[in-house]
């Protein structure tokens, strides 16, 4: 039976992959070497006791501890394990950010809808890629790049308006925070289904959009 980890209050998610320790350097190098994913060191959480803030210094930061340091961040991603090791050696607390639209896109949905869709897809034997969960009540399904372009048309064909569902796809020019990045004061991003040899080949967005769109409509 799989271990479960509560990503947000009231919901338990399966913890596949087994890589939930807090050593960000090891995880960043793992993503580069084992998955051939590019990585980018981001901001981090500062503070002690009950006082916490994003390293960017903005008091009302929209993504504390989980956004790029530079505006021109797309020029500073790396696929080199040596460069990644050097970057996180210099700042071990830096968020691990993964640029989307290159080796994968990411479908982002509410956690409740994501759990519902995930359970259905697992019962049906749907081929799934990695799936992550954030402490802010969201789940991210990794799919082949190009999903962001296809999604609006796919949702229309299913009978919904693209803007009518809480379902977005992060593609070219965007990024996601990867486990075990700490976001705000709520905890870490965790793997629901961690990267493994079994999910090295990612599904196309068409294979997941139906269950995810339906679950989002039910959750609305």
C-alpha cells in the first residue's frame, strides 16, 4: 500500500518516487541527470520563528520562495549537472524551477479535481507522467510539450468554454516549482507520482484532458 502525504489540509495524496527529503541540490541534479530536464534556481524563504518572507524582498510577493530571481530567467536555465550543482551549492535554499514548453508542458488543476481525475485514470489504466501537488491546493500533470497550444480547442470539443474551467496549461515561457521546493509558509511541493522509469515517456494532453476537464467541471 502506498504511503500518503497530506499536501493540503483535508486531502491525502500518494507519495510515489520516495524523494521527499529537503536536499534541493540533490533533487536539482537528479532532474538534470536522470530526466534531462532543465532547471533554474529561484527565490527562497527567509526568516526565523514566525516571521517569513520571500528573498525577493517584496512583502506581498505572489509566489514567495517559488519564482525566478531574474526577469530574463529564460536565458539562465541549465541542463548541466555541473552548473546546477554549483548554483545550489551557492544557495542551498533556492527554489527548483522547471521551465515548461521545452521537454514537457504541465496541466494545472485544483487538488480536489486532480485527485478525482487521477483515481479515475488509474482505474482505466491511463498512461500518466509525473504528477506533483503544491501546498496551495493545486496539482500539476506533466504532458508532452505543445499541450498549451492544443488545450483550448480540446476543451471546446468537449463542450466547455476554455475560460470556464479552472484548468490551465503551462507551456512556452512559463515554469513550475518542483519538489521539494518550499513555497510560502505552507510547506513543500511534493510528488504525487514521482519521475521514474515507468513514466519517462509522457502522455499527450489529449489523453488526459477529458478526465481532468470533467473533474474540474464537477469541482466548480
